[in-house]
């Protein structure tokens, strides 16, 4: 199963060049995430919420007929967008539009409700559904990266601290460092999704006064109404307390988790870009892909660069709900809606394309073992000096004397590398020095890269078995979807 990803917009969406369109939709994001935040889905959801409300009110004794509900259900997707221009109020425009479609049901549409009944509840549904889309995509990225880590679990490679050569690790162990962050992100997104509650049926300022009036002061029926609509919408519970809106602290929690995902992806893709510079690992590169308009030999890591650029946007977006929540007046203020129309969808759309692109990268990572081996050869003689000293001591030599010998030879070899641009010839210098004659037969074993990687292969095996594979179990049904980049 393939999911096409049109990176440059050369598809059915490539129309109307006279108007700005967000590249998150026109150029990048998947159809499913674009639809999740579309006007059509929003308005269909509004109508479903009106239907849920009518059904629950009828079940609790209000004079609503089966015919009225059937009429509403038959027109749930007949959307007309023109009325909003006239009334300048989106909810009332679509109350009117729905009423035009459903003349029999018109008197009971939106009965007792206010704008945030459909607005906020629809936002919460979109957040929940958005998390479900992202979690499936993130699981696929983890699956591909886990396969990569397993394949290269025992391939030695230079470790880098401060991006300077350090003790060896393995290619698979480094991938597990990436995986560990993504595993944390799965848990964070699941927690954010599962913590979401429904705003439910709360009325104008959250007091449920209008519904209490409808049910002639019967508090039990108002509570049951709230519970019934919440369950119809697929939520386990509603927030017990709201103002006119649900607390925008909820938006902070959601977007903070997405920002954290953005940071993880930025780190991973930065590592890939650095390793591409070393020619050790590269992202996929198409047969006819052009890396540079000026330098035809270049293979720029454009996918990883795109992930990094979009990840910065995703990280920055969490500032919006932080600001919005901090300036909400007692029960609400309307300066939240314009901001949230942008920040909430953009966060999910941005995370969506980041994960789609990262999936494509992890499905086609290319490793160059010979280059990795050459880099190890350049640095390993320096790293092996402690092993050589210990071998000399075991052969009856003096540690301090051996240390001084190696220090002098190391400085000479370093000068060849840094001042003359030559190869690291420390090993050859040691082999020529009669002092080291007692251990020359051990040098190959002392310099075997696999003796420098510690328990990295075992750590990979354990981590994948205990942390990664069990985490993927709930997502197996969607694991075979691949992303095909349409360039």
C-alpha cells in the first residue's frame, strides 16, 4: 500500500496560481490530515453534533420527533458555504443553512446550545483524530528505523562527542538513540490524545443554564444530556468545568507534545545531514534527482533538510497556545479563535509531513561501510594506545616508558595528518620501533574495531525486544503503508 506525497505540488492541487495557499496543504501534507482540518469535515462534524444533541434531548423527554432527526441525518453532508458571507457569523450561518435543508427540524436545531458547543467540540474531535493519524505514521517510522538498527547492530562506527571522534559505537546503536526519542514521543502523543476530554453540553458560560431551563430545573437530566452527547462523539468523559470555551491549557499540552516530536526529528535529521557530509550514511536519492542547480555532483540531503526546516516551525508554534491561554479573560474572549484557526491545524499538518518525509528517509537509508571503515582506520590507532600500553606491561614492559614512547609517536603521526594532510601512520611507526617487538603479533587483535564497541550490539537487541517492538503492537494494522515521494 502506498501513500503518495507530492513534494512540489505538481498534482491535482496545483491550481489557481493567483492566490496564496499554505504550502502545508498545497505542497506537503497528506490528504487525510488535510481533510481532518478541512472546512468540509468541520461542518459535517457540526451537523453530527446537532444530531447528537437532538437525539439526546429527545431521549430525555423534549418534544423532538424521529422524523426531525431522520431529516437532519439525511442532510448531514449537504453543505452550502454561501450563507456565512452574509451573516458574518459562521455558526449561525450554518444553523440557517442546515435549517434550509431541514425545514421540519429547523425549530430544534442547535436547541439550547451556543457557538462553542459545535466549535470547541469539533476542535477536540479534530485534535483526537489528528493524534490518531500521527501515531500511525510515527509507528511506521519507528518500525523502519528499528529494522535499520537491527541490520546494523554490530557494524562498528566512530562515535562523536562534540562532533569530534570518540570511542566507537555501532551504526545500529546510534539508530537506537534516535529510536529512544521517538518511543518517548509515541507515549507523549498517546497521553495527550487519551487525556483529551469533550467540552460537551455546557451552555454560554459553562453553567448549563439554558439546558437546565429546557429540562425545567432537572439537574439529573442535564447531567445525563452531557454524558449522552459525550459518548455519541466517542469520548469517555467531558470536562466537568468549562467557561464559554474549554481551557486552552489543553491546546498547550497538545502542541507541546508536537513540539517535542519536532525537536526529536530535528535532532535525527541533523545527525543524518552530518553523516551525509562524512559520506557514511545518506538519505534516498532518486536516479534523476538533481542536488544543485550549479554543482551537478552534489547530493544534498533535501529530505532531512526539509524535516529540519519544518520541525523549527513546529517547535515555534507552541508559543501560540501559551500566549492565547495566558490572555483569556474571565469566561472567555474571542481573540483566541483567529489564532487557533491557524496554530492548531498548522501544528498537526506540519507534524504530518515531517513524519511522512522521515518515513521515506528511514525506508531508504544508505550506509557506506567502506567509508565508515576508512574513518575508523584513521582514528583507531590513537584510541588503541591504552590497549597497546596494557599489552606491553603484560609482556614485562614499564607503563610510563611505554606511555612516553607512544606519546612521541602519536605527536609525530598527528603532525603528518594535520600539517601534511597525510594518513594516520601511528601503527606503522609502532611496527617499526623495536621497543614494541614483543607485541607485534598482537596488534591486529588490539586494533580490531569490534573490541571497541562494548555491549552496543547487545543493547540494540535488548532495546528493540523490550521497548520498541511491544510499543508497535497496537499499530500493526497500518504498518505496511509506504510513502512514495512524487517529485
